[in-house]
C-alpha cells in the first residue's frame, strides 16, 4: 500500500447563505480556495491536497487550479453538516489505497492564515506529539462567566466561574476555524479534532478573521493590502 505522510483537505461546499458562492469569491484576483491552496503548497508539508465539495462548479474550479477534487454527497453538505463528516468521507475513500498518517483541514473562509502559520502549527503538532491540534485566538477571560440557555435550563460554563474575580479565571481561547490537525487513525476512530492530547496554536485576531459577510471580505482585502505593503 502506498503512503501519504501528510494529507491536506480543503472543504468547500456549494451552499452558502451569507455570501452567494462564498468559496469562489476573490481577494486580490484569487478565489478563497486558491488562496488557501497557495498557502498549503507554500508550507511544503503536505504530500497531497484534496478539495471536497458537493458543487460541480467548485470541483471544476479546483481541477483548473491543479488540486485533486472529490465529489461530496449532498447529504454531507447541508447547512448543519459538521466539517468532520467531510473529512471522514475523504479519509474513507483514500485509506483504501493509501496509508495516511496525518490529516489537516483548511477552510477557505480563513484567507489571512498563511504558510508560516501552517508550518509553525504543524511543527507544534509534531514536536508535542499531539493527537489533534486546532488554531485559536485569545479572548477576554471574562467571557468564561457566560450563562447559556438550553431549552428552559440556564447553566454556567462551569459552576463557580460567574462568581470568580476576572483575574482568577483561566485563560480563554476561541477556535478560529483556520487550522485543524489530527492523526488520521485517531480521527477515523473518534471523528473529532478534540482530544485529551489536543494542542492549541494561537493566532492574532486579524489573522483569525472568518469570512461570513460582504463586510468581512472588505476587511480581509484591506488587511491583505496592509500585509503586502
């Protein structure tokens, strides 16, 4: 059986509510998919890159820019379908032909994530021997005082957090959706990027921008221009 040491997956479904054809929208003449592919390739870490989509237009775009494209069933591309399902679909297809050690997920909606972020986070994943790693941005620890409502039940994140002094609360992080890594065998078993041996790769708030609206695209364009200058 052939081997793929590191496999990268770009999930890009066709349906999007906030922005029509979001994954095909362009920044500096490159689609969000192209930007993500470019930075993956510049990292020089991954032996193979797979674009997963239910959209024929996106699949054709992927092939045109030189990435392997895998058709995703419509049932795995619904509004409420977690990205993990797309990863399992890709792995279930490719592990029939290849032994895969590590898998990375890179969403096109994180265009400020660059090859250095990909490379540095992967180094942490390897050096710390994590089962999984996700990218995050730091948030004010006061948000650990939040209450959430599930049906009619109101609960704190942790029982004593709402009453603790802010300075005594632990550090707080928000997953930013830019980078996910997992050992392939771990992911196939648990279908999750969360693990007891999970690493966190911290990114700043600008690089953590997630494209979900037209305003986000404008902000990303300005930030990319400032980086170039």
